[in-house]
């Protein structure tokens, strides 16, 4: 198979390690502080109210600016943005470790989140640029996904170990050293690419500023409500400011030539409701890793290291749930899988809402942690799929970035609500004369009970979340869809934007009079944008289809372009006859006396893509041995569909694991 020289030069493994380390640092910083929270409270003098800001400030800045970071990487250059982000990230982590006041620590964490919002999308953009489509990119993305999962688990372990000895500042110093090392390695080892022409006019800085300020004001008001009451001016003022700033953000997005968040996206398919539920699940996710370590250290009396180790079963169950989600979706459907995941999550949270003040890890924490982790894994994968389902291929990246932003921001806002409720319950119990451990437990129990109630309601709404776009009336019965389109259906113009036309002739289909005609289909638990992207990335066919040795298009994906591929030593040259992005592709051509016509059709419904294919063979060799030809074609199509499904679901599971 012909190989394309890797953009990473002669050291692709080293460059990949550097970019993966950047992602590791970002994920690590999300979880590393959770176990250190009690030590931070005592060391810096944080109140219970301010304690949540140590976690929330990072997540809020990271999530709110993540889309802007991706846009900046595209417009200003990914390497340049990565270097700037790493410098800011490392400096802020160092400042956090040196902080002696709550204000300094929280500010440093917020700045660190700003740096992370630049690092994460820029590192991923560099990875895809330096690893062109092919086996190396597949392996690189696999490493990326593994590092994302490992960073969260390593964070709770490292945080516990460093907090126990030498102390909480080491948690931030270790992060700063990691960021600084990656910064130097990036400057030395990551090659420069073509320098883009900076175009800051397309950076929606006003939109990014207003939404970030709005969310910060919202969190400030919510966290203050538990201490001061909802009618206090110190609560009403920030909440009113949040509403005004949100209005300015909406106005900006409607007028900006390149908005950070196009309003139309939220009304496409299931994007809006899926992101709403993702925000709720994100709130629970962050709340879990906030309250459980506090319960174990402040109520059960465990040390930081033991509290960190206790989070590993939850993380392992989360990974297991993510791996099982595509398989369950094929059996239960996406709606059933999401409902099952949310139900498991609500059940585990309900169990945690019964935590006793004199409990133990094995009896009271381990069981619900496993159930919660499994539910989180199932829910994250299905919600991410719903959040990009039905969007145009050109919007897939934006929709994917939005769902990650929603998870982070939902976590920050949700944590503010949960900590406010917990603080109020703890204060009430303390006033009633409850011992400190009992009073704290009352607060944690209320936080978990509130989370369980919200997630249970979300589970009941799962069919609405995954409703998917409405289908034409001709497609609503249970019979197989025809592989031909009737006049008047949606076709695609040369600019790849859908347009309703009065077609006078249907697109080409197979030759039904041919001696051999084979039809096969499968379902794929991944968004249409992913399935279409994998199937039409012709140069990457050999990476996942064992029947293909190499493949390439002579030009863009449009009618008239030639498709050349080698299979089992046989060179095949076909011509694209019809391309309707996201719907259908047809090609035809001769090979050793056999004339083939191959049709592929794609339909997304309820978060699952149905892929249908049919192919006809005619010519002398087929007439001579029709049964042998039929068996060969059946085996070829079945292999293609099986491996297409596996590759799409693998890539989607990998995407769903990214922060």
C-alpha cells in the first residue's frame, strides 16, 4: 500500500507523545484538585462557599471558551495557539500553587481554564494535520482517546498522593511542570505548518466575552443563594446581570458574520434538547467528584490517597459504560440505551442520597459508585450522538464542540446549585444541634437526592431528546426504503447545500436485469456525519476494510470523479455517477469484463444510521459462473458493512470520550 509521508516528519511517535501529553495535562487538571479540596480549604482559608469555585472556575472558563479556542486555532494557527495556551496554563497552575488567599487561588484556576480552552482544540487540530488519513491517524486518535480516559483516573490518584505528601501546593506545581515540559517539547519537536493569514475579524470575541461573563454572574448568584437567600441584593444583582449579558450574547450571535454559536444549530435535529440533558448530566458528573471525596475525608475520616483510590471504581465503570453503549444501542436502540443509562444514574444517585454519617466505603459508597459510573458512560455516549444527530456534515465539528462545552459549563453551573443546596441543609442541621459529621452528611445527601430527581425526570424525557428529525411520509413505514429517489425529493447542488428541486429523472440505480444483484443493510450506532465521513474518506478505506489494499479519488467527491482502488490484487476504476451528501452515493465501472453498479444509501433516525447497499454485476465472467460471482459479491458487501459499522462506532466512541 502506498504511504503518504507523515506531516510529523521523521519522529511521528515523539510528536504524538507531545500532543497527547498536552491533552493529558488538560484532563488531569479537571480532576486533580477534587481530592485536595479539604486541604485547600484549610491551607488557604477557603469557605465552603468558595470551595466550589476552585473546581467551578476552571470548568467555567474551559467550557465557555472552548469553541473560541477551536476557532482561534483555525484562524491564527494551531501551533501558535497551542504554545500560547500552554504558557498561560502552566503559569496559572504555578500561581495557584503559590496562592495564599482564596481570591488569588480562584483567579489562577480561572486563568488556567482559559489556557486549557486553547490547548485542547489546538492540540487535536495539530494531531489531525500532522497525521494524514491512514493507519497512523487511526493509531494517533486511539492514543488520544486512551490518554483522555487515563487523565481523569490519574488525576484523582495523583491528587491524593501529592496532597497527602508533600501537600496541596504540589498538586498545582506538578500540573505546572507538566504544562511547562509540554510547552518546551512543542516548541522544539512539533513542526511548523503553513502559516495562516490571521483574521481576527472572524473571532467572535464579544460573543465569547458576554457568554463567559453571563455564566460567571449566574454561578456567583447561585452560590450566594445558599448563604444569603434568594432575595438578597448580592444574589439578585448577579442573576440580573447574567440575564442581561445572555441577551447581549444572543444579539451578538445573530449579527456576527462568524458567530461562536449559530442560533440555527440549537433548532437542528436533537441538538437543543440533547445539550440540555447533557448539561444536567455534566452537573451530576462534576458534583459526584466534588462531594464524594469530601464525604470520605470529612465524614468517614479517610486520608487524601485513600479517597483518591476510592474514585477508581467509578471511573472504571464509566469506561465500561462507554464501551458497552454502541452494543446496547444495537439491541435496545439509542432511546432505550439512553433511558437505561439515565435510570442507572438516577438509581445510583438515589442510593448515595441515603449515605449515613457513620458509613463505610464498601458498604455505602462502592455499590452506588459502580452503578453511577455505568450510567454516566452509557448516557455520555448516547447524548453526544443525539447532539450531533441530524446536523449537516459541515456543522458536525461545531456540534461536537458544543456538546463538550455544554458538559463543562453544565458542570460548573450545576455545582453552584448543588453546593448552595448542600450548604443550606448543613446550616439547618447545625442550627438544630446536629454533630458536624451529621450536618455535613445532610448537605451531601440533599445534593445527591436533588441530582437523582433531576436525572430521573431526564430519563422520562429521553424519547423527546432522541426524537430525531422528522422523516418524509414515504419513509415512515417499516418496509425497506427504496434505493431510488422520486422526482421532487431533496438533491444536492454542486455547493453541497440541500435544495428542494423538481428533478426530472431519478438518480442512477443498479441494473435489475443483471445476472447478479445483491442487496444488504446494517445499522450503525453513530451519527450520520460520522458514518458519511468514514464511508466517503476513500483514502482511508484500507485502514478498516480488509478487502481494500489501497483506494483514492482523482478529484473531489462529485459526479464524474474517478474512484481507483485495489482489492486482492485487482485494480478497479469506477466513476462517481451520483453524490447526495449524507444521503446517497453511486458509482459504476468495469473490471476484468465485469460491469458493476454500486449504490449506497444512508438514513438516520432516532440516533441510529441505517446503511443500505446494492450492487449489480453483468458481463461474460458473471454469465459463465453466476453462483460463484454471487457468493463473491455477497461476501464482499457483508465484509464492507461489518467493518464500516465497527470503524464508525469505534470513532464515535473515541469522540464521546473526549473532554
